[in-house]
């Protein structure tokens, strides 16, 4: 019996596709929410190949809907000429209207930012974006976080050595 095509070709059927590792350093994440992502067929294939970058992307409101801007999903190389799309095009985020209003209100009222933290496929194979409602850190906040993390690491090392 042949293997499943997803395993044979090294494609991602579920799990994390792209992460924004810098976001947790630059922002304090107050709340996270999972949103669906409206994609074209070749974009899904490109995501399953693990070829996406969200380090420079952000989410924002346009015409009462939330959109993901500047996320890089490259063109699917094996696609036909009809499968061409813009790699950095805005992509619609799929949320309930109540969630969209709450997030848009938090952005305008509190001055928060919507930062995409990761793109992943859920158990059903649907592409999802984990959004963080974030507040920007200042330089001294970043330094304090680094110092606290180093102290925790040193403390754990000392406890391990003491027994």
C-alpha cells in the first residue's frame, strides 16, 4: 500500500507553517484569537509546502472586515498559468462580526495592534492565523524582559547543580 501523498512529498497537513518569532519580543501580547484565512488554491499548496513568511505582516480593518496585510506566500511553482497570484496581496480574515467589532474597537480605542503570531493548519486541515492583540514594548521593557529570562535560566542552572 502506498503512503499518503502528504507524507510522501513532505507537505504539511496539520501543524505550524509560519511563525512570527519577533512579535513576542517587540510586543506584549494581551490576548490571542484564532481566525480563518481566505486563500486561493495555489496559496494553500504553497502553505502546505511550508513556504510562508509573516514576520513583516500585520492585520487591520478595511470596510468593516479584518485583513492580513503584507504576508508573503510565494507562488506555487508547479501551478499552471491560471494559478498566478500576488504573493503579498491582502488576505481576508474570517471572523464573526462580533469578534471583528471587538478587535477593531480595541485597536482604535486602546491603541493596540493586531499582530499575526503564526499560520497553522488545524486538525481538519484548514488554514488558520493566530492573531495577538498586542501593545508595543519600549526599549527598556525589552531589556527588562531579557534580564528576567536570563535570571530564570541562571536560577534553573543553579538549582540543577545543587541537586
